[in-house]
């Protein structure tokens, strides 16, 4: 009887030990599964790094700048009809396009993108400020007859330009020719008489680009020249000479009489000022 009780005690103690071990094992496994930190660590999952915020767009862009901000400006200006390469380089092509954009918006033609220029670039393009690559001819009957001869001259050589326009000045003929098109595929759209420099103060010759423009300037002796367009430096296309009251002082055309600039009739100076974009090629010979 004693032996039987002893065996029962041993059996009960064994059951308690087995059940207790099983319970601890289950509790430990359950704790590991419910422990989120442990679970992540056990799977070796990488923690995500905080993202570095993108730099703010630059508010001033100018010659020599590079990068995405420049590329964004190039894309914006192309929505206004220009064809600037989106190479992220603020080079000569972009400078001239910005200057022409500024001219069309009545801004200072600095070639620097900031302030009002940046504001206007973000506006929706309208017809009055669009760059127009194609122009309708404004030729007289005599001009049309000789157009092929003049076109053959400019189409025989490579002439640099950043636009779809080209100006040729013939000093020998005292004539300005305006072309529209592309390199070696130019079409004459207008021509008019001019007066270049004298032998003592000659007009420069060679290849240039249309630069700054302005409604007028005055000389120290009171002479007013209207609608000027820069050739290079102080060499300009501009109107014949007026006084401060608007009276014609010297309307000479067809002879070399200037100090190096190319004088034009008032309406022709205005034509270049209004229609030939900044960055257009100029060939003077």
C-alpha cells in the first residue's frame, strides 16, 4: 500500500514537471512572436533612411550657370515659341533667347533670369509675346524679281544665327536684306536702303548677332536716333537723325555718311526693332 502511494506521488510530480516545461516553452515562443522589435531584428530588415529634401530652385540664373534649374528655364522659354536646346547649360543661345523674351515683355534685356523675368516665364504664353519663327514677305515687285539672286549669295555660305532670321548688309550697295528660314535655306522677306559709315569712320564687317534694343538714344549735341538695334558694341542699326522735338535733321540714305552705324528710314529701323529677334545673325560685307 505504501509502495503504491509512493508511485502515485512520483507519477504526479512527473506530470507537473512535464506540463510546466511545456507551458514555459509555449510562453517563450508566443512572447517571441508577439515581440515586434525582436521579429524585425530576427529578419534582418533594413531600416529606411530619411530622405534629404530637394534644394530650392535658384531665383537668379545667368551666363555660365548649369543644372536642372537652367534646364527648367530652357523648357519654359521654349513654350513661348523658341527652340533652345535643353542641355542645362546657360550659354550664348540661352542668353539671346532670354534677352529676346525680355524685349517682348518690355523688360530690361539683361539676359539674366530673375524677378519679373522669372515671373513672366511662369505665365501662360500669349500671342503678343510669342517668338514667331516664320515671317510673311513684305517685298515690292522689283524685290521679288531679284530675290533669287540675293538668296543665292547667303545660301552659298554657312552663316551663324540663333534664330530663323538673318540680316545681310551690303556696304557696296548701301542696302539691308532681311531673310527668314534656316542656314543655306534662306528666303528674302524684305530689303531697304541704308547709310553706312564714312571712309574715316567705317562700319565694321563680318559676322555678328542682334544684341540689345531700345526705343531711342540721344547724342551730346541733341541728335535723337530712334529704334536702335545693336550690331556689336556701339555699332547699331538706327533711324535717320532727328532733333529733340522730332524734326528730321538728316535723312540721307544710300551714301556712307555715318560714324559707323547703319542708318535706316524710321519705318525700317522700327521693322528690325519689332520683328528681327535678338540673337539673329548679321552679315556685313
